[in-house]
C-alpha cells in the first residue's frame, strides 16, 4: 500500500511506504464583516463584529443558485445578534433551512444568538442555504 502525503506545495502525492501524512493542514482565509452591513459573494469563513457600527449587522447572502455546493461559516465576534438575509432572492423567499427538524424551520432571515463565539455553517444546495451545524441558538424569521 503506498504512503499518501499532503503538503500545501504539492497537494496529495503517493510515496513508498505505508500510511497517511499531513505535513501541512489546508486552511481557509477568514474574511471580516465589521464596518457596516453589506453583501458577500464568495463562500468562505466570515467573522462578524458590529463593534464599529451601532447595533447588529446585516450580511446579505448571494443567490443560493449562484453558489451551489458553497460552504459559508459565520462567527459572531460581538455581543449583538448579527444576522444574515436572503435579500438577493426574490421577495419572500425563505432561503434558510434548519437541519434540526428535517428542514421544516425556514426563513428569509437568520440571526445568530447575541454573544461572542456563536456561529453557523451553511451549505448551498442551489435553492437554499441549509444549516450544517451551529453553536449558540439561531432564530429564523421572515416570510
């Protein structure tokens, strides 16, 4: 059995021997959303802090159909209930779906619990942003 080695320079390679070696771990760039409410266009990891602005920040998600398979993680760095909206979708589209109840809980707005460290990870199925996991409670609202 060949040995599989992962490095950032060469990716996955096979070598003589046996086993798996992760010489460097893959990472994702963390983007900051902290000056004002605004739209995002790329999947990735985002931190949200409304410490510069007064009150919770709104992050407008892209169209779910524009990022199928895209994974988004948001982490709250302030004590505000920062929130995500599907405002890019047609008015009234409940683009966020919970994973806790088989997708029955839906909304056009998803708020993180007010508190540092609360987070949510979403994946686009091309129609919705489905909750993969979260820490802290989430609030779904909107028609």
